C-alpha cells in the first residue's frame, strides 16, 4: 500500500488505543512491538523484528529507510548482548538508524523487549 507523503494515513486502527502505523509528511511511525510467544531474548527479538518488517512493508517502506529505533529491555544487564546479536544480523548495514536502548518495566511480565521505529516513506 503506497501512502501519500503529504497527508496523514493511519493503518491498523482496530485497536481502540492506537494505530499500528501512522504515516505523516513522509515519515512512517510504527507502534511499539512486542512478542510473548518466545521464552528468550533471541526469540522475542527475532519475532519483534519480523513484526517491524511486516509493518514497514504495509506502509510501503523497509528497514533500509529506518531513521530511529527505540528499544526497551526488561533486564538490560542480562539481555543487551543477546538482543544486539539478533539486531546486528537484522539491521541493514548500509542504512543503520540512530538508536536508543533502555531498561524498562514492560506492560506484561513475560515481555523481554519492545521495539518502536520511525522510517522514511518510500518516495
């Protein structure tokens, strides 16, 4: 789905709290993504990044256009290296975004990681 970059488009609005994707003036914003199906940081990170890829695709862009990434880890001391191992294999090495990673109490106890990105819309 191609979005007009000079308007606001909302995709995935079935959740009463938020949109999954907002495209505004050439920038794609995706909601924070989590995964509760895997039991470890590697599995959760991989599943979350797969969701990120899917949402970016729905907005007509890709990870090569990511501008910023915010990452929240339940236990940064335990999981930072494991998350980075998966991230480093996934991120486009020619188009790395700016990124921040912090430790946070996540919304559910089984969640180990949450990722939110913004990306440029494909022109």
